[in-house]
C-alpha cells in the first residue's frame, strides 16, 4: 500500500470510525479471530495449479519489492495426487460462482485463499496485501481473519486519455497497478482524438509518423496559454502487447478506444481528403483544440470506410479483450455533414433521413467489422442518437438520464456520468490546481447511484458496471494525474465492488 492509498483509506474510513479493518473496497464480510500469522523468508506459496503462477509471482514480487521478502512458489504435482499444502495455499475452486469471488482464511497455522475462479484468487491476494504492513522493517504479521467476498459488478473500469498528454509505458504500468490494487478490472485506454493518434497501425504507418505529433501545447491552469512547443509520442505494437500482458497478469482487460466519426482531427490532419472540407486544409488540419465540439468529422466516402475496416480489424487483432470502444459520436458536429454536398448525396442514396442516421451508419459499419472479429462495440451514449443495435454497450458520460434510456432500450450499460466520474474535474469548489468547470468531491463519487432507481429489476441487470475517466488536457504529468485520481479512485473502487450492504 502506498501513501496515496493510505490517503484513500482515511477518506473513506472517516465515514465509519469504529470499523476495525481498513480493506478497500469493503468486502462482503470480515470476521476477526484471535491470533496472527507471521510470514517468513521460509514461507512457501503452494498453488492448486499452474493457472495461479502469475498471481503467485505477483505476490512474491510484491513481498520482495515492498517488504524485502521474496517467497518460494511450489506447484504440486497433481498427477501424483499431491495436495496443496504449505503455509500459504492458493486454490482455484473453479466452482462456477460469481467470478472474482474469494475466501481468505488466516490462522496462526497459515493462509489460504480460495477463489471462485483464478481472478478471485488474485483479489484475495489484494486483500491479503492490504492486511500487511506498508513498509519494510515492520514484521509481516497478518491478523487471523476470515474474509468472504465477491464483486457487485462485472465491469469496474478506469480510463486514461493519453492523447491530450502522452504517458510513457512505465507509467501506464504504474497506473494499471493502481487499478489492480483497487480490484478494478478494465483499463479504458483513450488512444486517439483531435490532438493525436497514439497507437501504431502497421496498415497505416503515417497515422503515428505524422498524426502522433502536434505543433503546440497548452500550458498552465485552465483555460491555459497556447505555446508553440512541439509535442508527441505513441505506443508501438510491441509496447501495446507488453501493456496488455502486464494488465492480464493483474486480471485487467484493456479496452482500446479509437474515436470516430468525430474527435478525429489527428486522423484528418494525416488524411485531409477524409474530411468534408478537403479543399480547405486549415479546417482539416491537425490543431490543438480544447473545445473540439466544432471540429470536422469523417466524410462518408468509400476510402474512409476502407480505412475503418483496415484499422479496426488490426485493432481487434492487437487487443485480445472482448470490447473495442469506438467513441461513436460524442460531440460529433453534424453541421459538417449538413453543409457537405457529398454527405447529403450519400444520405439520399442510402435512405438516411438525417445526420443522426448517418452517424448510426458509421457505427453500424464499424460494428460489423468488430463483430466479424468476435468483438463487442462500446460507444459513448450518443451512439443511441440514430438507433443502434442492443448488442452494443452504451457508456453513459452525459447526464444519468442517458444511461437510464440505454438500459430501458435494452443495451448493456456502463455508468460513467461526467458529474460523478470525471476525475479531471477538481475535487473542491475552491481548488485552484486543476482545470475545467465544476467539481466532484470524493463523497459524490462514493455515493454515485450506479443503478438508478428509475430502472425495473430487469433493466437494472443491464447495468454491467461503472468507470471513472481521466481526461488529460490539463494533466501533463503523472504527478498531476495522481492529484486528480486520488483519493477518488478508492471511492470508485468501493462503489463498483462492494455490495450495498457491505458499504459503510
Ligand atoms: C466525452 O467526454 N466526450 C466522452
């Protein structure tokens, strides 16, 4: 546990001072017993199978890095019917119960973590880590306890915008560690936008050769001052694979986002001919725009659809998870299609009654590319504007009403309403250090009604979870990002994981 986590603990604990344990997110039940167990350098971690090796290595690595105690790992030979014995036993019960659920038993004899599945064992280890001292030198004594636990929602996410500001691979891993410590399981990686294209595409190397760089930077507090400081950076496919693996070892799935048909000026900077104004390069040029609602959008041309097929197919091959986020129309200015003769002719030829229907045409097109690769489309709530099939997942970022509408229409929904979930908004009204209007105190994050009361039981089941977002226009460094993310990440974690009865 770090100082930042400790800060999170304090904030949430303040709500119920008599509580003895300080595990975040709060488990379903924690029962303390007499006694304690001392981990030593001789303690062996025994596993029920090789599927738990990455979790055991993670735990041993944690013990070595933070407490100076690497632990030996032993996989029993199940062919010889050796049982899992040792002071620390990790068992995947594979019992078909809630994925991620686990029991942690600590007695004076040893420690057992039983997971409903392999991810449950990993979460049990996270709970165990929170029972350990936070610094080397203090003996790693764990109090005797029985913890029974399982997550409230299957989707518990955190987002990072690496476009407005780029963060190196090592920091992305650090950020993924923060998610893992909080039992979050999806990392939404916002990879393209108006201000840059940050993922290497073998099919279109120019996207990063040109589109990863921009001419200027905004410096200082909101609204900031434009400075002609060349700025750029991107992730190679090798780096992406490294990050995906790193996340998978922590039971975190990476959800990549390529934003279309709006929020794509970096792409239009590389291919001005894809815009609705190819003869006016300035309107299609790579610019730094803080307010990008009025930027140009993709034109419905054959070469644009060919591009979308190539890029999204390659993206599906690069990211093994089930979801691809397509943005899908957030703040997509329809005026460009209204003013474009080419777009109007396309709409007539394809029986599209208005520009919202054209936006849906783009979404349907990409959805087919994704579905052919076995993937599920996620889009911001604007994807519903012109109608979209209910197997698309809606990520609600505007008012909660749009999340309600999505669940009522039959979509799986991820609740991330900006008034509760945008950690780039400051934490207190008077806070000066960060940007954007409005503020979201930690209590508001903690009490976000993820399942709105308006929903029937059947509709409520469509809410698959929640996530928070970190948009980085005014967060140029890891230190600033952490200033925004903590301690609210702890509140998000508890709201996403802990069943309402367990929450204080
Ligand atoms: C968004 O904030 N435009 C999703």
